[in-house]
C-alpha cells in the first residue's frame, strides 16, 4: 500500500519541480508564448491537486498505527502546493500588470510625462 503512496510522492516531486521552473520563466516570456505557459502551468497545478487527492486516499487505507508519518508528509505537500499556487498567482498578477501597461502605453511614469503640458 505505501508503495502506491511513494509512487505518487515521486510523481508529485517531479511535477512540482517542473511547475516551479515554469513559474520562474513566466515573467520572461511575451505574448502567446506567455499565455501558453500560463495555460500549461494551470494544467500541471490541477494534475498536482489530483495527485494529492490520490495520496490522501492512500493514507486513509493505511492502518491507524502507521498513518501518522504519512499524514505529516501530506501536510508538508499541501503546504508546498499552497506555496506553488501563491507563486503562480503572483506571476500571473505581474503578467496582467505588464499586459495592462503595454495596452495603455504606460511605462510607469505617466504622471511625469504629463508635467509641462
């Protein structure tokens, strides 16, 4: 039984490492490439959530006397997931601000540009 859990753990570790790398690249991308990366990260985050659900189901099947260690690991994975989601949200907000500024032609100094009119 714990071998299934450990397999899910390995999958989760690989997936979260990939997500972390992709989140770091979002601010450096432009246009459609950035939109595609954001969409890919959203899919991967959903996949990671599903892995956590599978891991929780496995923990429920483990005898109570052995469950403590796995429950502790699950709390850690949930915290990691929360951090990933927060990091992704921040990268998306930065992306949204960047797009807004491009569309408005705002370089962040618009009030200085209007002085002397």
